[in-house]
């Protein structure tokens, strides 16, 4: 109860039963059902690939997959959401995919969704452990493009299922790296480890503070309702897509800043090792944009550490103020916001009782995460829907989530 996030509509209606039924209809009996969740991240954005900290939690929305080993060599995988079935060799090579009668062939699947599954199998093989053939049906209820990591949920669901079904013996942290490397090598997004890590390690009622340099982590109880607050997600309705290249460009700019500082301090390996003073000292050697990107990250890493102290002490107003600061940095220094996201955060800032709000995830669209006093939440949400609707002609979706467990077998 204490982990409720917002009120309102959610996308999709997939359950373990409905996925199981669809599997039975197509491929017969005997499937197991696995799930892996999407996530929220309270604070610590674009810090994971800079070896800083993140503070995510798994949510009650994600991907479900009904799956059973097949005689092979080919696997049949059906996506409920795309109404598309693909037949492929998980050891390398696709023999065909059908949707409305179309068939295609090639080594790597053309369908974007299939690349994630194929990539996971290839990354496992690269590590010396092979996946057998499967029949599988999957679907999701994590809103696509809302910045809640539907792709990490897909990688984690299949990774977890393959690992268990074929007794591969990967740890959860290794599965997270496999999912992350699927993004790098098969999708083209050089993401950090946060989304896959939390999808596999999430715990009901807890946020996870992850040190992305060592992968050490600790769980922290998170119960805003006990303090009179609600966490609310408002979807800006701008679909974010990190494969467009801007995300990788931000990462390269951070790496460029590290190279410039490391030329003077060989011990510096990432922005985690760069202090605000060091950054100012070498500012003159950096392109202005590189400086701004680095400054945001260095500040955000420190902000997360202070924010954790606030949460531990129950200082929700102070934590919320840091969320506003994160948004300012993401918008003005890191430049990953949009007019829609800024509009929502500006309204939040000027509303009494909204402790904090910021864009969540990689940016370029997706959701605004809010921390709001329960007493004003409903009125604020009605207001944001009306005013955003008047400005942009679309009513933003309110997404309710419950902080939940990570990847697991359901049936
Ligand atoms: C995306 C990436 C993560 C992380 C966030 C920003 O969700 O997948 O690795 O970098 O953006 O914090």
C-alpha cells in the first residue's frame, strides 16, 4: 500500500493467465511463465555509464513470457503486442517472420523486438553457454516509449528464463551485463547498467542504491505514503527512443571530458573520479558543451548521495527539491528535456504541495516523476491534465505503479 505510485490508467492488460492461454492456443501445453519488470528511478540520471550511483526501483509493470524448450533447431517466438511471429535460430540465423503474410530472411532478425531476444542468446553464447530452441509467447504492460525501460524488461525476462530453463548458471548481475551488452552490440544504444540491473534485482517496497562502478548495492525501504506523499508519473506523450543517437552522443561527450581531465590526473577513469574543482580547473581546455555535460553529471552524482541521506532521515521536502535541481540540470546543462517535459515540471514547481518533479530516464520524451503531498495530488493531476491538454492538444497519461519484485518465474 505504501508503495503506490499515482492513480489512473495503465497500458495493456497482460496477465500470467492470458499469456499462458495464448501460448496454449499456439503451441500447446507445458509452458512456464516468467516476468521481468520496468522501473522508476528516484534520482541519479545519466550517472550509471559515468560509474556513479543510481536509485531505481522495479515496478508492477513489465514483460511476461510463456516459454517451453522446443525440439529445435528453430525457435518460434510470438509477440502479442506486435501480433507478429518469428521463426529463428537462436544460435545465429533467422528463417522467417510473418505478419500479415510477409516473410523475410537474414542472419539477424529485422524486427526490432526480436533483436533483443536474439541478442541475449548471442551474448550468452559469447560467454560460452548456449541457449537451446524454444517456443515462446510474450507481451507487456509497461508503456512503450514512456522511459520505464520496456526493452530492459524484455532482455531480463528472456535472459532470466533462458538461464533457468537451460541451467546456464549466470548470476543476476551477469544477466544484467548480458542485457546491457545486448543493447550495445545488437541494438546500438551504449546504455549503462541501471535498467537491466534493477529489472533483475528489484524488491517489493524497496529502492536499490547501486554503485555502478563496483556493482555493490543496498536496498532501502521506500514508503512515501507513510510520510504523506505520493510518487506520481505523468507521461508527456512524447515517445522517447534512445537509439536515435543523442544518448550515445551524451555518453561520448562525458568520455571526452574524462579524457581531458585524465591527461592531468592519470588516476581518473570516469566522471565519478572528477571533483567539481577539477572540472573548473580544466574547463578552459574543454568545448563548452562538454563542460556542461560533465558539470551536470558531477553534480548529479553528489546530489544522489545527499538525496539518500534525505530519504534515510525522512526529509521528503528536501529530497523533492533535489529532484527539481536534477531536472534543471537535465534540461539546461545536459539538454535532454523537451518543451512538454519542461511544461509539466514548471507547473509542478509553481504548485504548492508538489515537493519535486523531474524527467525520468534517458530523456527526449517519456515521463515526469513527481513527489507530491497526498493532500494536493488529485487536484494537481487534474490541473496538469487540463493545462497540458490546452497547450499541446493531448491529455497526458497518469501512470500508477507499485514498487515490486524483480524478474521471476510465475508459473
Ligand atoms: C536509459 C539507459 C540507462 C540510463 C538512463 C539515464 O534508461 O538505459 O542506462 O543511462 O537512460 O539515467
